[in-house]
C-alpha cells in the first residue's frame, strides 16, 4: 500500500491541452496532441452542433473516459467586442452585429427587417 501511494503521489494528473484535428470518423474526431487520440467527442453549448474539419486547433480536456473536445480556436478578426459570427468550411457566414444588423453571405438585414444588398436575377 505504501508503494502504491508513493507511485500515485509522483504521478501528475493530465492537463488540458491543445491539439489538431487529423480527421473525422463517424461523428467523432481524431486529434493529434501530446498523444494521438481517436473517437474524441466534441462538446458545445446546447443548440450548437459542429464537427471541426481536419486542421482545426481544438482544446482537449481529460476525463475518466478519455479526452473530450471543449471547443475550436476561433478567429475574431473583423469582429467588435460583443458580436457573433457563425461560419462553415464552405464559406457560409452569418454575423450578428452590435447595431442590430445581421450580415448573411453579403446581405444585410436591418433591425427593421429591410434587406440590403439583394440583387434580383433576371
């Protein structure tokens, strides 16, 4: 028992770490960090769901069943404090602006519902 306690006291708990998604596999991630991990589950706030593409930098948090992905490193470029951007790997973008406008793939929707930037095809 003494030997076990000594060995455990020397062991360090795993810490949170950053890693890179190497591939997606049936709805879970393969991540390269200090150790390569497979079947990493991605967690997000309720109502949000995404599957980060390969190359994304993620935050891994250790738990009893293995690491989980707590989020993807974002790029706040072009945003002001308090604004929100949703984007996809294919280029779709929605930005919720501080002035109440919504930018949607080049269109602007004003707080009153007016749509600007729309060009009717003929």
